[in-house]
C-alpha cells in the first residue's frame, strides 16, 4: 500500500513540522548571523558598509552555488541523510566563524557555511510535499517558512544583544550555539523519508527534468519573484542598522537589533498565507503579499522611529508571506511538470540567494551614495518588478489541465 502522507494531528505530522520549524530557525539564524553586527564588523576590520555586507553575501553566494549540485543529486540520493548532514556541517563551520583570525578567513568560512546549508534548504519543501497529506502542505510550508522568520529574528536579536556587551565574535558564536541546539532537535525528531521515490532514466532522464524546470514559463516567473523579492528584503535589512545608528536615532547595536522582533510577524504572515493558499490558491495570494510588502517599504520613508518600525514590520509580513507561497509553488508545479520537486526547489533557492547576494551588497553602495531614500528607491523597483511577475503568473496555464480552474493549488 502506497504512503499517502502524514495527516494533521498524527504523531508523524507533528514530528515533521517540529523538525522543519527547528531547522528553519537554524538555517536563517546561521545564514544571516553577521547581519546585525555589520556596523561592528565595518569598524573592526576597517570596511565600508558595502564591504561588511560581503559577510552576508558570501554565505548566500555559497548556498546558491551549492544548490546547482545538490538539487539534481537529491532527486536520486534521497532527502533525510542530506538534511541531517547539512545542519551538522553548518553548525561546525558556524563555530569556526567566531574564531576567524582575519577578514579573508571569515569570508571564506561564511562561504563554506552557505555551502553546508544548501543541503537542507534544497530539499526541505520537496520533503514536505512527499511526507505530508496533500491537503495540509500549504500550511506546513507556511510553518517552515515561519521557522526561517523566527530564526532570522532570534539570530539577529541574539547576535545584536551579545555584540553590545561582548563583541561580534561572541555574537556569532552564540548563533552557532543556537544552531547546535536546533540541529540536535532535528536529529532526534526528523522522520526518515517514506514518500521519496528516486528519479529514474539515467542521464537522459536527468537532462529532461533539468530542461523542464529551466524552461517552463511558470517556474521561470516564480524564480524571478524569488530573486527580486529576496534581493529587496535583504537590501532593506543590510542597511537598516546603519540608518538606525546614524542621526537622528543614534541607536546602539543592541537596541537597534530589537527591530528584528518584527520577524515574528513574518512567521505569522507566512502561516496565514499558507492557509489562504489551501483555500483560494497561489495565483490570488501571491500578488497580495507583494502589495503588502511595498506598502510597508513606503512607510519607512517617514522619520518618526515608530513609523519606520511599523513599516519594517509590514514589509516583513508581506515578504515572508510571498516567499512561503512562491517556494511551495515551485515544488508543486515541478512535481506535476517533471517529477523533480527537489531540483525546482534548488533553482528557486538559487535565484533567491543570488538575489540576496547581488542586491544585498549593492544596498551598501546605495546607502553610501544616497542614504535611505536611494535604498527605498532600489528596493521599491525590485518589489514592483516581483509584483509584475506575480501578476503574469495568473495568466500561465495550469498543469492540472489546460484551461481548467486552478483555485486550490495554483499549479
């Protein structure tokens, strides 16, 4: 009898969702462990804002490059062994980052940490699709993305607070310790794959799957949404610390890092978006999420600190909701198109992290040359372009049958 997936309320469902939530926390906390301490890195290593932002871009570049290899491999080799090994390796490298003796060594270690994290990120959503009942996959994907939002918040709050009293090395080390705890939880709780079926067909089959997930108009638009939205989101947060440290706010690094509390709302946004996807479909939900992100960005142009924080919170809700919808869409569409959800998820994340690397670094240049106004202009262009792609997706034919209604899944 074939495995139909764990249903909500079952022990297996709870173990899967708990494990992936914890892994989402570890992944985003470790990947962006230096973001809250960029001003301190700039001062310690005598760097410009864009130079210090390379510590974030190096990790996202590493994960992006590694995804090119991990995606095809996982379609044949399986999910859970790679997921576990990825988290263990990333935790070890995270500890080494805190001990880095020089800036070049730190950048190299951050790149390797990104490479390590690729093993989990590439297969998480494909694993969810294979192990859970079809009717609960949107909610579970939202919960996983919510875990990444919580990880982003906790990691930045932890590193910012520790850096205030003990410096950036202890800050990065504290995030590595958080990763170790989350990794242990995953090792103990993550169920072995039951729904995974290795891809067949040898090189010819692999090439056919690769061609399908790199030429399908729907998937290409989803990848574009990932690159543009993530690029804008990271660009905002990479420069936010510099803005809050400058006049008229002049906040210390520990106080400024409190703005990352807004990540908790990102978790709520992705979870709610997942529920809406299960009800009305991705085609309707994704554009709405991006409109919310744009509205939040515009609010940050105001000078009162509380309005800036509200704007950041609204943007964070919109971004994580959009990311949750789009990332689940890539796996679901690829499963119907070519039976390669893991490979499509890898390409989605490749676009996602390349957008982070390129636009996250350029945001430092924008800040240096034109202040917050130029940063908002750059991010606004990225978000509007992502919205255009989301609207275009509404016109892409469903894979459930050309011309058939597609309100529940958005394939």
